[in-house]
């Protein structure tokens, strides 16, 4: 009998007391209204063209259409792939030796790369690959996630988690789950002036700082930077002057999913991808940090994870939902963002071996 009691106690004690990487914080999420109202389900993501990645590459996490019309994606394997304008297949552009996520282009054609393992990088055909920033004030950047650029030389980039570095925690996806489970406010937004090389922390305290986009304001020198705060289901905006925050506001909150990448549409509106619907379990346990720690001790397949559901949303600067496209079937899933051109939408994805291209409807 004693042996059976011990066998029963061991897993109980493990679930209650075994150390975990996370130290969950109590918080109160907004009531999940799901895919209803302006987010009512549709099938607009279905029927698009699947542009296959070359064999051995997967996860076209970010997509950029260059000024020349080339389509460029980042991949899980540490590469940027390019589909030259007029072509229908991707080719290798550069390997970063890390885990590239967000990508953008300067007015000179250089590609800025948010690499979760290596920091903020720059690539050009003439100079090759360069590391711009991999630490700030002596502290390594361990989860650089997305990057935005303005033609006056300002760069803005997110570091998703100062605690749960991507490479040290099994990759970008496992590290993101840890940060969101803890909800400890470890995300940061940085600016860099390419003319001087000066890097400044713009804001901190994000629960997984993710996608970033920027545009010039109405007043001279004023810049508005938008950030997806994945763990709080919202998009924030910061008005900056010379890199210093003048005002902050919430653009849209209580999203029905976890927002990932963020990009400017040609008309100045914002595209964001919902990588997964919200987790009812995570919301229910938001104010129960001890229980969340117990959940973290469960085998990985029993913990909350991304659901197969595709959704991308376009919002105006004041948070009005302009349009949204979905695939409730989950055939196109873990959708991260959109690059919009005159005639197409390119839908990026965290997983899978193809990029989705949708022709614009009349």
C-alpha cells in the first residue's frame, strides 16, 4: 500500500512544486467576444494561390514586396527567399545564420531583418549581411521580432521578451508560449537612428511585443509607431518626436486572436495577422497564476497552443475594422500578416511550406 501511495504522491508533488521557467502574473483579460460582429467568419482566405517554398524551407513568417516588385519571405531555416518580379518560384537570397522574422526595406534597397537569434541585421547585395544591433546597454537582445523603417533614417524594432530569449528556449514559438504564459511584461520597443547609430528604448512592459509599423505624423518631425501586443490582444500607438514618446493610445483591443505581424497598407491603414484564436483556458486562468504554473508542468501536448484557424485584419489608424479575411477550416493557419500590392494580397504564415497569394476582387 505504501508503494502505491508514493507512486500517487510523486506526480502530485511534481505538478505542485517542480520548478518551472515561468513566474505567472495575475491579470484580467477582456471578455472574449470571439469571431462575431465585425469579425464574423468568412472564407475569403480560401481559394488563393499557394506559392510553394523550395524543398527544405518552411514557415514564411514575414513577407515583403520590395520597391522593385520582388517578393521576399523569411523562413524557419534562417533564410530569406526571393521571388523576382515576373517569376513564379522562390530562390535563396541570403542565409542569416539565425532565425529571421520581420523584414523591411530602406529607400536604398537594403533589407532590414529582425532576427530573433542574432539581433537587428541589414543585408545588401554590395555589403552582404551586417549586424546593426545585438545588445543595448550591454544587455543582449534575445528575441528581436519585427522592424519598421522611415525614409528619414529612423528604424523601430521590437524585442519580444527580455526574459525568454528565443534561441535559449527552444526557438521562437516555444519562447513565445513561455512569455505569454507568464504575462510578465518583458517586451520592449526600440528606435535606431541609422544616421548616428544611436539606439534608444522607446517603451517597455509589453506582454510579448510583436509586429511594428511606423508612419510620419501630420506635424513636422512627429512619427507614429504601432505595436502589436500579442499577450494582451491589442494594437498600441506611440506618437514620437525625436524618438521620445509624446502620447500613447490603444488603437484596437479585445481582438479575437493573438496579433502577430503588423504592416502598413498602401492607403495607410494597418494590416495585422491573427496567428491563432484566443485560448479560452488561458483567459480563464489569467487571474490564477498558481494554476498556470501547474499547467506549465504538464506535458507540452496538454498545454495551450496555437489553433488551426486563418485570419488577417485591416484596421484604420483609429481602430475601425476596414476588412478582414478568414479561413475557419484551418487549411490556411497560423496567419501572421499581409503585404498588399496594387493587385494582390500576400499572406504570411508561421507554419507550412507555402505562401498564400490572393488576387484583389473588383
